[in-house]
C-alpha cells in the first residue's frame, strides 16, 4: 500500500499501557514507521500483558486475556491487550540506560523523526534521556511526552492509571447513576483514549510546523488536562454558576425522555433519546398513542423533563416484550433516535459494520486468525487497511540493528549475549 499520509516518518516508540501505544497506533495506521524499543530487563506492566507471569483463566471468564484462555509459550505475544495497539508496528529490544543501549538508542534517534514516551517523568529522567540530548543527535527531532499530570507541578511524578487520571479530571464524578456514590461506578479508561488521540494530533501538528520552519518540538500532553476539556460544560457551569454537576445516569441535561430500556430476552436493552416535540409525537404514534402519553404536561420538552422518571417507567413497560434490534429499526423508520445496546457478538454481526468492511481479518503467528477493529476513519483519495499484525517481542531485531543501524555481526552477538537483544524475558525477571 503506497502514499499513506505519514509515509517517510519514523517514530521511536517507548510507550507503555494504552495511552502512549494508542497514540503510536494512530500514527502507524496511517503510514508512519513505528519502531517499538522494548526492554528485556524490565517488564512493562499492562502493555504486552498484565504481568510477566501469566494467569490462565477460563474462556468464560470476562477477564480472560488469551485466545482460548491459554497463555501458551511466550504469552507476551499472545495477550489480547497488545494485539490491537501493536498492529502496524515493528519491535526491537534494548535496555536503557545501559551505555551500549544508549549508544544504539541515540543512533536510532539520529535517523528518526519522532520519539514518544509516556512514563512517569522521573522514570524517563532516570534513563538519562532529555530533549536537549536528543536534539544533539537530531536537531529537528520531535519528542512527545505524555505523562499523567504533566512534567511539572506537585503531581508530576505521581503514578497513575487511566482510572486515576479521569478521576482527577472530574469525569468519574459526573458519570454513573444519580444518587449513587462513586464506588458503584465501573472502571473506564476514557482518559487513555483522549490522551492518545490528543498526542497523535499534536505530533502531526509538530511535523507540519517542522516542515514550515525546520524546527523540532518538545510536546507535553498531560493526559488529565486533556481529559478536563471533555467535561468542559460541567467545568464552566461551576465557574459561572458555582453549581457542582452530578451524574445523570442514562439521562441528559436537556433531552427527555432519554434512557436505556429493557427489551425481550436476557440482558437486551434499547436506548431512546427524544429531543423535540416532533420526535415525541412520533414515539407516541409508534407506541399506539397510549393514554398516559396524552397528558398535556408531556407536550413540551420542559414538561417531559420534569416528569422523565414517570415516562421512563412507562417506556420500560412498553419495550420489555419487544426485540431490541427490531424495535430500533421501527423507531428509526419513524424518525425516533434509537439504538440497541450491542454485545460484542452482535457488533460483529451488525449489517452496518459488515457492509462497510470495518472489521479486518489478520493472522498473527502467536494468536491465529481473527477479525480486528479496522481504521478509525476513511479518506476518499487514500485507501487504507491494517498492513500487518502486532509484532513478536524483538521480531525485527536483525533488521533494526543490522540493516537500519549498520551493527556488525560481532557487535550484534555481543549485545545478544549481554541480554539486550532477544525474544524472551529472562527467567529470573520478577
């Protein structure tokens, strides 16, 4: 596949968990040559797998992490966590801050355009890597750092997972059910997705800036700060009105009724959202214009908003013996916004997704052949697809060291014997 927008851009990927790998995935998807530089002497948790020692779980366990529930050999190549965000990337192994590996790393940076990392700032500092050092070997390099809370300030070196960043950003507070405390809310990782896509945009902007000025860039994307912008309305409501917004459950600040209603079968649900009087009238007619819906108090948006709990109980009674997918089509045909709550199996079978060829089949040697989520957007003049699956740990060592960096066979074997090059983690790694 040729002529992808980011072809010719080489990225050194030192990321872990999700936010950084997701950023690099977006760049790789659209043509950047992304080389993961992965340490063998340190297992990066929640990146290739949750931990260095696999946990075999039953296939019926929703926390199952491996195809068929079997970690198999080299489980870090089989874990589902890495399969999506590792696609279209290359893998080489190197152990910073070892002096031999630092020399290799700087040689790689000297012929690359972008370096991405999302470690705790002091962890990256301990490696001895600075923006100034990278500029010495590549004056126009772009270094993207994606810490949880920033490179400065009292929280700079605080450890954080996605749930922590979105909690600090206020997202955890405003989601969930009304009158339910935060501990009842399940974990989401919205902040990782936000940080990843924000960092990818920032890198593309920096590449454009470099093309115009010849200058490199140090990019700082504090993930918590990026997440705050996604709850901007609640923030501004407090600034202007000193009002602390709480969770709305499945409701909406201005649309009513809006909710998630039970349907026929086990754990089947349908979301309905009414924003105008015309949509309400259409919903009434689809329901057969029941007497309760003729109440004059429900004729306006404000009236329905005030009585939304009562409306919700009636709607739940109406939907409970109807098929959630058939009802979605019926409501949509009559101009009523509605959608079923899909599980993964229904999503794969959905005719909309299938007609657009969204899911793509990939064969990865360690996991077999499966359908994968495809491109997040399409370009009419630039056809695109997943080019290759996630790499095995160290799969591209020989190419990276010998062909790209010109490492001699003797030096390659020395680095291999020293434990810097390989495809396995040491047995004694805890």
